[in-house]
C-alpha cells in the first residue's frame, strides 16, 4: 500500500505539507523550524477503513457508522512523530 507523510502544524486546522518521503518531510520541518505532528497516511483509503482492516478499531455502536464519526475519525495507532521548533520531540 502506498503511503504519504502529512504534516499538521501545532495550531493549524489543515495540513501544510504532504510528502512521499519521511526524510524530505523532516528536512522541510527542520528548515522552517515548525512545531506539530507528522503522520503516515494510507493513499486511496480512508483512515476509518484502514483502522478496521488492520484490527485497530471495531465499530460497536450505530454512531460509529455515521458520516460525522467517519469523517472525523483518526487513529492513535497511525505512525506519527511530534516536532517542536523543527526538532523531533
């Protein structure tokens, strides 16, 4: 499965960078002294579906199948890194 690295700044509502390589992502974050989270995302698959397929989440209630739940779903088990002023935390 193809994957990308997505950077979300500490106070940002939307991502500010998407990278194919972890090295390029880290270089960009360091160069710009950014704070936030860098997360590996699957391509062509929603996180909700990915988590279910990888046995990381099992919807147990009707609300877990609602559009608002699926649209806002995130998974702490996704590979991610934290940065503070460009340095890995």
